[in-house]
């Protein structure tokens, strides 16, 4: 009960049930650490991590993702968060984080993490862009948010990016039985040239997608003449906040193409858009970490990239594969 009370003090009443399911899910990944800080016989902070396997320059490495770290507001400024993070940085080989607040990033660097891979976040508009862009520009100019009425042009922007050479491909939605060794082998073959990626074994893919308690996802495969050339995993449409406004979005969790294929990331985005268009779903835009050449788009941060931080002893990695399915970035948040 102490932990439930502590958790709900931070996240709100009734929030623990969903979180408990996710904790059990993390434990099913194979190895999970949950640290709590105690003061005056009550929990005041926590920091967690779970183990995966990374492929770095073709070699397997033990890899730990940091997740779900927070300290109660009244206990901040006392070094509690740093002490928790320091323990994980010391105990977990290649302890890493790709999604973190600015303050948490400073703490992680002080604990031994360093920049190991850079990336950007992209909002690719499908039906809404002008109002989002205007709000973002004004926020940067006058340092406060001004909300405009949503101007939606249904599927307008996606039409500007629809490739001509998509007719020869067939798209199939994946079913649970498709998550097998053949799918894992295909994904690993696609990622063989990347300097970094998380090993997407059959066990990992089934854990990440079939057992995930907090996302609604869709998986599709793209075939040419009966041969699989790409797979895409994405969330169902949800109300999410990107840049400064709430929009109806789908998050691209994985978008993986066989190196020999003539498919492009922009073509994969068009297949996702078409999936929702055929179902009459209201969709404002797509979120992805993978560059695609989609136009127009909002890149965030606009100039400087975000960085994955890690205790891995290596220089900055080039050509690494990082997607929203990594760490705990696949989650869907309501705003």
C-alpha cells in the first residue's frame, strides 16, 4: 500500500492499476530493476531499468534502458533523483536513455552517460499543419502559447507525398501467428547495416507488441511479387500532444525496409496513411523518429538533435537505428 500511495501521489488517484500491468510487463522482458528512495518511512522517488540486447557494429551487447524515474515534488532538490540514477548507471551495463527531460539529461551526464547517437522527432502532417506551425513559431517568438482554431484539410498533405510507384506492392495486416522466427530474421536482415539497433528477436517482438498492456498497435507487411520487403508497426490513432498542440496522431513504432528494396520511408508513411484513410479515420499527422523526406514536416528540436545517452564506451555512432518502439517511447499519452 505504501508504494501505491506513493505512485498515486505523483501520477494521480487511480493511476496505479495501469502502471502495475506495465511493471509486470517489464518483468516479463527478462530482467527489470525497480529502485525506490525512502525518507521518513515513506517512498519519495523511484528509478527503473530493463534489460535488452543491442547489436553494435554486428556484435551483441547487454543493454539496459532507463524508464519511469520520478521524485515527489516536495522532495526535489535534495539529490534523490541523482542518487537513484547513479545506482543504475553503476549497476547496469550500458545503461542508456533516449527520452528524458532536460534536467534528467543533466543528471544522467553527471552520472556517466554521454551522447552516443543523435536523432530528431518528426511530425508529418496528414490533415493539419498550418495551425500547428503557426503556434510553434509564435511560441518561439513571444515565449507563450497562443492556440488557433484547428484548420483541417482532410488527407491533403498526404496527397502531396503519395508516391507513384506503390501499385505493385501488396499490404497485409499482421496477425499474432506472424510474430515468429521468420519475422525476426527478416527484421534483423533489414537492420544488418546499422551501427546500432536493439535486437528484435522473436521473443522480443512478441513481448513488445503482443504482450504490451498500454498500446493499441497495428502491424503491416509490404510485399512485392509475394516477397516481403518491409514491415511497419504503428499505433492506432490517439489524441497526443506534439510541439504545442493536441492533435490526432499515429506514432510510427518501427518502419523497417530490406536494404535491397526500392521502397522508401516516405512510401511506408503513405501506406500507413492509406490504412487509416480506407477506414475513414480522422488523422491529423504521423509521429516518427526516422527521416523520410516527407514534406512539409515539423522537425523537433528544430536545429539541434536529441541524443541517446549511454555509459557505452564508444564514440558517437553513425547510421544507428532508433525508433519509437525503443526504450518506453511507444506509449500513447492523453492530453
